[in-house]
C-alpha cells in the first residue's frame, strides 16, 4: 500500500539521489493473532492488503 507522504518525499528527494523507504505496521504471526486467522474471511481480507500475501513472523 502506497502512502502519499512517502511517494511525495521520494519524488522530492530523488534529484539528490536519496531513497525513501517505509515500513508499515501489519499483523505478526503469534499465538495471540492465530485465533483471528481461523476466520477465513478475516484472513483473506488481511492477506489481500499485504503485497507479499503473507504475515510477518517474529
């Protein structure tokens, strides 16, 4: 998911050869989140919003 803020920063600083990277919060696969992902509809919705289509691992 792109953020307008980071896209505008990347465009502004590109002429100075500065890269802009961003890390957005997401779900981490833990014992606490596992019960939420037992619901197929919830799991599909979350995974569809993640470009790699997988949860982060600790």
